[in-house]
């Protein structure tokens, strides 16, 4: 039996590539940083049975049309809004992702963003580097709120939301959460309270977003909801950029509806240095690096590779997105290895 052909759209960490190369003929785009052009992607997938992509690669009907042999798309990410999952399912193409393995990394980073924006850490660093620390210490110098005693609202309580709640509980805070499914088990263990979104926005000193991007969560945080937040509250987003209406957020910051924000994801990525968000001292901006630990990126590569190989072996992958595909093309009809 001929070895299945796989295309990888970026050089990914080991052991991902080694897992693929054990049983597949693998072609890798020769860059760690830059994606293949659209034309290159369409050309490279023509004879491929498997595709391992990143969230920066748009995988849609045009790609599927160009790849008549394609059986599995494995994305090196938790999110999969860059893939037309419905179209993939219709064509019997399996879609997999990498949940769970970056939970701790993102949770740690979220807490870091909360501290960075509330305690003005980035602002203080810039002050020293720019020569602005030219006055003696005084009681009002770069003051910010303590976390102790504050209310923190988590919108979304999946793996990452739970991990954030665990870490924040040690700060002696009150935690509210909203999720489409009430998590009675977690409420008891972590001593957190369920609330609707509007209550969270009204009562929280910090609102942190942990929802996937779907048609229901697109611009979930819009002008109407930003106006419900306290003027002393901060918005944290490590989920997806389009969960927040960027124009509304800029307006909220400019007019002082909220105290500040810390953002790792954006509707436009990369975010240009001329963007209005870069002008606010009370906003911390990071370039989509919440999962950027060495360990998390290695685990993501390993899981993405195992997902892809499992499908080609006719086995259930560890993290299948579109379970409906099983009735369109059963795994025994996919088996190539």
C-alpha cells in the first residue's frame, strides 16, 4: 500500500513532524514564520491525503476543490473558525484540533495579563525605558487596584475558563461565570457562582473572555454590553479577537466607559502599529502568544500529528471536531495505513 501524502503548512515543533514521517510522505512548507501563499497552498494540496494547517490558513471550499484526495484536516490550534467545517463534513473530510494541551499555558498567561494591566506593569516598564522616571516616589505613583476582594467574571467556562478560575481563587476574589451549560460540579469545587452575562458585566471588576468564536459569540462584547461594565472595570481577551467589537472597545476606552483592557487576540492580525488600540496607556497588547510556552507548542504539534495519523489509520482521532463526518465517510473507508 502506498504511503499517504501529507502537506504541513509550517515547520512545527517536534515530535510532530517525526510522528507524521513514520508512516506518511510528508511535504513541509519551509518556514517557521511565514505561511504558504494562497496559490502555493492550492497547488500543494492537489495530491494530498492529509493537511496539517495553522489558524492563519484559510481552509475553505476552494481548498477542498483543489484537493480531491483529502481525507483529514488537522489544525495546530484549539480554534477552528478558519476551516469551513460544514463543507468538510459534507465531503467526508475529518477535521481535528488541539484542545486541552495548551490549557495551562493560556490560563497562566491570562492571570499575567490581569496583573499587567491592573498593576500597570507594562506602563511602568515603558516609563523607565523612556526616561520618564524623573521624580521622587510619592503615594499616587502608578497606583492600581488590588485583586483581593474584587469580583472577576469569566465568560466561558471550558477547560481554560476552569483553569483560570483555579488560579485566581488563590487571590481571595469572588468569581462569577457564564457558560451555555451550567457547571454545577465546578461551582462546588471552586466556590464560584453562575450568573448571566449582563450580571457579570455589571458586577465584575475584571471580565475575562474564554469562549470560542461562533456565529453566536461574534461581537458578543459590543457597545451595548461595554456600556454595562463598571467604569473601574477591565476587559481581558485571550479567546478570539472577533468576540469583541473592536470599534466599540476603542470608543469605550476613549470615552472612559471602562478602566482598561488587556488583549492577546484581535479582529485584525497582525495588529498594525497605527491601530487606535496602540494609543492607550491603559491597554496591554500582546501578539497572540497566550499558548506560547515551549511545552504547550510541543504538545500541540504532537496532538495535531496524532490526530492526522489516527484518521489515516482508520482510528478515532483524539480530538475530532466534526463527529457528523463519521456517518458520511466511516473511518474504515478512510483507512490508508
